[in-house]
C-alpha cells in the first residue's frame, strides 16, 4: 500500500520539481504543436495521462518477467496499445477533435516522457507507485500545455475554450497562433519556472525529445 508521504512526493516531483516539459525538456513537439487552442491541449493532456499511467502500471506489473534485452521493445508495444485505445476513442466519439490533433495522438508512442517514466521508474518500483507516477507526470505535461494554450488562444483569438472573452475592440495577435508564438510562450514559461524554484531543488535536465 502506497503511503501518503510517498504519494505527495510523487506528485510534487511530477508537477513541479521534475516536470517533464519545463524541467526535463521532454514532449516539446506536441507541446508546441497543439497549444494554439486550450481544448486541444486539454484533450492531448488527458490522452497522455491515460497512456502514461497505464503504461507505467503494466510495465511495473511485468517488470520481473521481462528479459532485459527486449524490455525497450516490450515497453514500446505496451505504450502503442494504450495509444491505439485513445486514438480509436477519439475517432469514434470525437472525430473533429481527432482531426484537429492530427498525427500528434499517434506520436504519443514516441513521447519521451512516457518511455522515460517506464524505464526510470516503473521498471524499478511497485505497480501502484508507478501508476501514480505516470499520472503525476501526465498532469505536469498537461499543466504546461494548458498554460501555454491559455495565453496563445487568449492573445491570438480573444477566446478561451472557444468562448469569446473580449469585445470587438480586441485586435488578435496573429503571431501567437503561429509556430513562433509557441516557441515564444514556451521559452517564457521555462524561464519563469526555473526562476521560481530554488537552485537546490532543480532537477538535472535529461535532454530533449518528442
């Protein structure tokens, strides 16, 4: 049974101290691509939370039975299965959203956040802890996406979740809904996040990824 203190540490690490996007600089491709609208970012985040949590759970359950020389292939197969489930649900019940997200749902398979948590945490920890670790990292990813999308949609369209929040006087910042706007907002977010957290609590950046 997972302890409350351990659970708190897992979520603190996933959301703040070891956030996969602004700390480890992982999952940047989708974070830049789908953040022009908040609803797209939220759905993408929910999909990643689902895939990350259940992939980590599955990897942890079978970790003692998986040969070391094929564990990366097994992990990729597990992640692919859960991504296919998400993709099928979107295409069946939310076709417009599936079309809006385009290939980025399928690219969750190659998202370094999920593979990284499976390899570094789920492969070494019990199932329940791994499941919550996947949720925490997914929430950390979603928080960044929605934060970036908030400013991009508000400044670029004058809307939030598709609803207008400004009057006719507002002039849309076309720059914000273009690719450079995504880089601009992501850079600001990373700068602010790394400035707010004291240096002694910072994680080691592990490198970029999809």
